[in-house]
C-alpha cells in the first residue's frame, strides 16, 4: 500500500528515541529533584517514627490508667527487655509492659524495643524511674518510701539530638500530656530537653 504522504518511490524516514542532549537534561533535572527530595523524606521518616513511638507510650500510659480504674486495683507500667517482667531500668528503650500489680502479675500489654536507635528515659525530681503504678482512683502512686507525689518526665530522643526530642509528662493526678513543640518541655516557661 502506498503512503499518501510520500510520492512514488519515496520512503518516509521515522526516527524515534531521544537525543543525547535530551537524555542529559532529563537526568540532570531528575538528579536535582532527588537531591532536594531525599533530605526532606529522611526528616519526614524520622519525625513519623518518633511521633509513632511517642503515641505508643501515650497509649500505654492511658491504657494502664484506665485498667487500674476499671479493675479497681493497682496497674503497673514499667520498662521491660523481655516483655514479661520489669527490668528495673530507667531506660525504657528496650520496651515496656503494662501489668497487674501483686504477687503474680498478669501482663496486659507488651511493647517492643524502640527501633532506629531511639532512646526513651523516665525521671522525676532528677532520679530515674523504672515503673509507674496507677491506683484505682487514676492517680500515680507516690515514689517508693517518699510519700511524695511527683510528675514523671519521659524524654524520647533520636539521632538528631535534643532539639528534636519529645517530652511526655505524667502528673501525680494521672494526667498524661505530650509537648507539641519538639525539643521543649510542657512547662511555662518551656525548657530545653536534654538527651542522654
């Protein structure tokens, strides 16, 4: 069949593909876009991971408090490296559990070790905290032997340091809050967090 666009004996030349210049421009633009996107994506992933870990702790604290009220009994949340027993450490990065209190505790919830090398520590009045006990009235039990009810401060840090750290506080009344500003405490005036 004859091509109506060409005369007799003529063949239409069809060239397909890209020129070298077009390919170089395309790859250069792609490289620039990737160079801009990767740092932003990394920050997004780090922020999301830290938010997720903070939310897990907030959820566990709220769960421990509600179980204490519901069961009309003390419920403990503590650092745990094996998911079955409290390990007595103020470094909660190894994970934590929520369990009933007493001679034969029942584990109600287990949370695994934090990933990406993030750290989570708990303290009150300058001392480390390895566990919190919520009472049936929703309050936090006084520090052992002190008879004093204090606010417990959790600090969640990642590799970026204290300016990106998260502050989670549990008041003596059982109220649980998280700072919305990375790197700062909830207090007025807010203070800079310190990572271990």
